[in-house]
């Protein structure tokens, strides 16, 4: 549990970690080569430990160095091609071992994944892309049983009917070792995709077009080792940018860049929040007075990130006016709204839209986290609320934010972890 007491404006600096979603994508790239892959600026999160356990179960050697910020990996001798349910169920990103194993060794068995309960998020686009490259797939007993044809995967033109970050990542990794040219149309454009392409290029891959909707990959016979720095976590960045926005004060997010969150920064400007970029990061403060209500629609990059929708809702709860937040990426991603309502927020959810009427102030209350981003939105709301807020089920939080209590306390927040009460019979 986390106890938060609202105690006014925040001042200081918050270091931003490497991106969880980028690191979870980069780690399976070790399966593409028998040479070492080293990642620097790695975040220290439970999801990273889960992916480490998954890679180790396949026979990869891994070591966390420099207090976990450097990950040294080697897959020179895989001992298994089966990603078991017991590990995969904990995290959706586990599906990203499918493409690399299939491309390198021609076979893989991967359990269908788990993760946060924020919608169906099927893996059909991952499978479609691999089938286009010649993979033979059989879904049975909760597993994807995949084999490449003799001679390995082959290049193909893959037209994604929907933008999918995970499917783009899986297809991109698989295509690096496929015979011939692969073209990914309607590819995801996220910074994490760009970061993956840069890492793969360091390993010897031939890739063009990352960051656009068309990525072209010329397959190579083998990939080598590399050392690669993980890109800044734009979701952690946006989350901490909202702390001074909701509480007042001025905070510099070290390592932040506007290009990682251009649409988000535009919305902050519209709401009356100042964002200034320097070579040290992004400095955030309110321009003057109360935050203004703004409408938000989540979209694939470069649009407003779905992973910042819950946090933005917390800000809008005390804004001047009425805002409408539309979730276009995932269904069932307003589960934080009832918890914010317990704190005095006025929120009406209708399907994929939430209408938020700003109130003068929030009141501390016991609330429950329902998923990763919801958990931190409740902490943000607690920072601005009168009295004490206790957030339970914060195990979600540790999947995506490292040292959240320490970082917020460093800028003056009154926040601490407390033990769950022991139930009495």
C-alpha cells in the first residue's frame, strides 16, 4: 500500500529511467544472435525481472550489473524453445520471444500471454505477420506452436490492418533473419520501435524507415552482438510532468525530450502548463492559476498516448471546466474513474468516453489500483487531495515505475509505503 498526504507544491528534479516498453522489446533481441547483447540505461522493474526469467528459461545467460541499470545477455546456446505459461501469463511482452526464436532456430512454442486487465489485446496481428513470412502456426492447449519452413522465414509484404506496436516489433525482429526483403506497411511509429531498429542495426540488421508507417528490412544471414542504451521512458516522463501540473510548483524531469511526447506537451500547453526544454531535460510548472479543462483522444504515436490517459484524467479532475477523454486504443480502460470518484471527482463514463467536470478540490480516501497506469493516477490525485489517500494493490505500480516513492519524496511529496493490514478472523 502507498500512503499519500497532499502537502502543496513540488520543487526539484526527478531522474527519468530507461523505457520499460523499449527494454522489454530489446531483451528478446538477444535470441537473434549467439553473441552478447548489452543494454545500458535499463529500468529496474518487476517486468524486467520477469523477462529475464523467461530468457533464462530458454537457456539465455543474463546478468544485471551496476545496480540493475546494465543488462548483459547471451543466447549462444538455447536449451529450450518453449515459453511456459507460468512466466508468460505475468506479462504480455513475453509474446515477443516468438519472432526471434522462430527466425533464428525455425521453431518456437509460446504460451498466449497475460498482463493488465485493460482489454482483449489479441495477438492475431503477430501471428498474421509471421504467417506471411511462411511460418506454420498451430494454436492448441493455450500455446502458439510455430515452425518455419525448410530454409527459414522468407521476406514478405505485410499490411497491418490496425497499428500494433507489439506486432510491428515481433515482425521487425523476425524479418532481420528472413530471406529477402520484408516491408511492414501501417507499422507502428513509437519511439520504442525506433529504438529497437537502432539496436538491431547495431547488431548488423539492414533496416530503413523506422519512425514512419513503412519499414523495410533486408534479411541477413546472421546478427552479431552489440551494446545499446535504452531510450528514455516517455510514459514515466509524462507521469512525473503531471505532478507539478496537478500540485503546483516546478519540477525538472532529467533526460526528458519534447519529441518523445509532442502531442502530450501540446495538451499541457493548452491546459495552462509550461514545459521548457533544456539540455538537462524538461522543466514543468503551471503558467498561472487553475488548470484549464482540455479534451483528449488517445491515438497511436505520434498521438496522445493511451498510457497517459489515466494520469491526465487525474489532472482534469480539478481543472476549470469540463473535459472529455476518449479512449480509442483499448476498451475497458476507465477502471480508475470510480476510484477517482471516491476522492470527490465528477466523472461520467459512457463507452469509450469519460466526461470529467472539474471540482475545486479532491479529498483523500482509500482507493484501489486496477492496473499499472491507474495506480499512478491515484497517487497523482492523492498528491493534490486534502488529507490522506491510501492506494492498495500497488503491485501493479512496480511493473512500470522504479523507486516511485523515492522520486516523489525527492521533490517534496509526502508519500510512503505502508504494510497491508493483516485481516482478522
